[in-house]
């Protein structure tokens, strides 16, 4: 099965933007490298460099060159230069609004016998004991209380 070949034809505006990215040098190295690849792949002014020539010229792999070309064809200039923002975090947050309310209610209740006030570790242990969450760090309790402007003193 032959590989798909994407022909890159940049507009004057896109070429200007890529040149600005390269010349200012304030963008991340990956973005500058991708901009160089796109400019070298531009077929507007004659025959562009091949994938292998482009890879050799910019000290990268042919796979990277092909990926940049494919992303430009599918997602446009911005999609080829920058990473896509992640929609969901890799680990969902443990503390949601309900757990936050439970932690606050524990803080407002009477401390266990033998204690004058609640500690962060006691609150975390109590939340686990009551079955609100499987496990909870005292630092998570601290961040939650700080976020809600509550003090234990």
C-alpha cells in the first residue's frame, strides 16, 4: 500500500508567520523545527525538498517530517505547529464538590475524644472511615481547606 503524499502549498500569510517564528527564536525548539519543515516542504515556488532531504537538512527523522506534513494537511498551520490541548486530565480529581462539603462538615463537627481540635490527618482518616472516599491524603485535605479559606485554628 503506497504512502499518502501530502502536497504543502503555503499562503503568503502562512509563509510570513512561519518566517517570523523562525527568525524571532522565542518559540519552543519543536515549533521552530516544525516551521522549518513546513517551509522546506512548500511547493508554491517550485519543487520542494523530499522527505529524506528535509529530514537530513533539519537533523530529524523522516517520520517526523511526514507527521508534520500530514498534520498540516489535516489540521492546518496551527495544528501542525502546536500540540493539541488535552480535554481531560490524566487522573481525574479525587476531591469533587460533594467530598469538599463532607470535609468541611467534618471540620465543623466535634473533634474525636482526646483531641482539642481536628488535625489534617484526623480529617483524612475520618473521611475514609465514613466511606466518602477510598483513600485521602492529609495534603489533599489541606489544599481543600485552603481553597475554601477554612482554618483549623
